[in-house]
C-alpha cells in the first residue's frame, strides 16, 4: 500500500467519495478527491479514499418510480459507518453532491461522532436554447408543456441538449443546493463553501482548505457532535426558512438531529421560527435569481450575515470558531440578491408547517414557490396512487382547474421507499395549471417544484394517516394563513373512516426495499431506520 512505519502514526482520514459515472452530479468528484487527499498528506495526515453508493435523483429515480432514492440515503449512512468505524479511522471528509448524499453524510457524521467535515462539491450551469436561458428546471417543467401540446418532442430534445453545460448538481435552490447551504448553516463546512460551482478553481481551493482543516480537527478533538448541537440546528432551520429551501430539508434535518442525538425538535422549530421570518432571497424556483448569482452575492455565509440577529452566534463551527466570529470576518453580501431582514423580498417565510385533520403530525409547503398571492385553496379531491396515472390525467383533460390532487401510498413505508411525485407537479406547472390545481402528497417532491404543493404529509397513508381515507370528491382545504390542511369531514365521520380502514400494503420482493419497509420510521422521525 506504500505506507511507511511513520505513516501509521499519523491521523488517518477517510475521504468519503460518493462518486459514480452514472450521473453528471458525481462525474467530477474523483478529481476533487485527489485534491483533498494531497492536502491531507501535506497537512501531516494519511488519506484513505472510500467509495459508497451514489444516488442521483435524476438517474436513480428511473427505476421503480424513484423508490430507491430515500432508502439509498440510509444505505449510504450505514456504508460510511461500516468502512470508517470498522477501520477505526480518525476523521473524515465527505464529498457531498446530489440530493441524498449531503443528508446521508450529515447523518453519518452525527452517528459516528468523529472529526468530520462536509465538502459541498458544487452546482452545474445551464445554457441557452433558442435565445433563452434553459436549465434542468426549465426542462423538468417542459414535460407538462409537452403533455399539454404546447411544445413538441423536438423542442424538448433541443432544450435537453443545452440544459446542462457542466458537472455538478441541479441549478437552482433545489434539494441538493438546499442541503449544501444547510450543511454550511450547521457549521459543518469550511466557511463560504456553499453554494459553489462544480469544476471551478474556487472549489479546488476549498478542497485544499478542507484537507488541511480535517487534520487540524483531529488534533483538536473537534468531533461532529460538538458542532451538530441544538444551536446549530436552530441556525440551519432559520436559514432554510429565510431562503425558501427545498421542502425535503425538513425530513433530512430531522434525521440528522436524530443521528447526532441533538435535543432539538426540528419540526417544531420550523413552525415556531417560520411565524415571523421573511424571505430574503428569490433563487429559482422561488424567483428569477440563478444559483450562481446567490454564490456571487455571498452565498450561505452572506445570508447568515443578514440573519445574524436571528442566529445563535455562540454555535461552534468546524472551522474551530464560533459562528459570530465567522460572520465578523465575512465580506458584506450583495443586498440586491440577499436582502436584509428589514427589507425582504417577501414578508412571508419560505417554508411553512401546516397541521389539521388531514395532517395531524404536520405537512410542509414551500410558500416561496407558491404562485402569486394564493394563500387559500379549497377544492374537490382527485385521488391517485400512481404518479403516471395522474400525469395521464393531464394529457386527457380529466384534471380540472380547482381540483386538489391527492398522491398517496407513496411514502417511505407505502412505496416502499418514497415514490416520485415530483414529476407530476413539474408537469402540472408546465401545463400552465400550477396556480389552479393543488397537490397534496406523502410522496417524494423535488426542490425544483413550484406551485400549490403540500408535501411530507404526516402520518403517511401507509401508516394509517387520514390521507389514506380521502375519497374522490371530498373537499380539501389548504389555508396558508391559518397554517392548516383539512379534510371536509366532521370529526365523527373521519373517525369512522379511519376505524374501518383496512390497509393492505403491496407485496415487495426480497431485497433492499423490503428491508427498508420493515425498518423505516415515520416521516415525523425523519424516515430514519430503526426498530419499533
């Protein structure tokens, strides 16, 4: 292996490389890994690259309607545990890219409680097609335009050839960039790391900084749980709300807090802190700002400068400094992109927790991506248990303005593995119905989704939640001012339906998804794995 006797006495650092040639999200990570490893050696450590499963939301979602995506997050956590703890390595740098890798890396860091550093590995750039900017969000929404007959397949193909012009994760404040920002807000990165362009000189510089810093963290004994404290989660929730991050950060932050054994109620914090936090950015899909503009304006660190009065500045960060000291040294953000609290883009929070008879444990709406001034929507339910059938309803005109589409039995247990519901929402927006049709689901949404979308309905239908007893024609009311999600039934009638419910989960063949269904905890517990 080329190791000397002297090397065996040095800090041994895992470089967790979730690399894969299957997806553009990961294709640059091997080069980043080499840079990190060289920096670790220069700092007096010995790097050991380990490879893990690499889930990509656009590739891994192709099979089984995306059922492997959420389960692969937790597979990755256990993969890291086996390789790092099994080998008794002293610290780790985790190269985070697509949606599920960053939360998995945070969860693994919290579980193992060794010195750990997240290196966010950057976003892709879009391109130009027929004189207008296109990126993956444009392409995603255009599927609905195709279904509605507004464009043809040649138009969609032309956009697909220009929507991605470099490596990295989806452009915009989708789940991957949202989780990159969240990792920095938690204090788990080198300050200023997120968002960052993949393949850039700046990313290479951060890779070198991270390689140097992890060796210092081992020497200092600065372990993950000293960073992943209740103060850190308070800060991450604050940033997620004010920026309008992906709805999926809620479940991932819950899972990270559970793994770190942090005494912090993430869902309650989203509800509490979201009552008076405005939206200080408008990054796509929340508005016209592109992710590279947020990067240039100061990124997560710049947003935290604007939010410092709402943050716990005593929180320790992986830099070895308290957050207040980090922000004191930060450059001033561009206030045209990241506005101060006194002059926000919108007075409303980016994310809201809704509760009510349809979601007694809560549900999440990305208010920053709701069109116009829509704050209340009530209409008849149209129930689907298969996303493809709902998309077909767009094509044949059977979905009408004013409907509330229920996509259910798609949650972690129902899938099993959270089934993709995001493509229907994108198709709905592309068909021009994003402001006229609402969606309520326990399935997997994308941070790219916009429209009147209520996700992460808890309990999920397969857990016996009220979503399971909704019938076509029932009235569903989404009230964002009252923060409520209700089924138009009197309590006794709803109780009778729930009492008569006879759930029969689909048969699942032997394999990882069957293991997952047996072990997955409710969404309100972050859908982590465990025993009941």
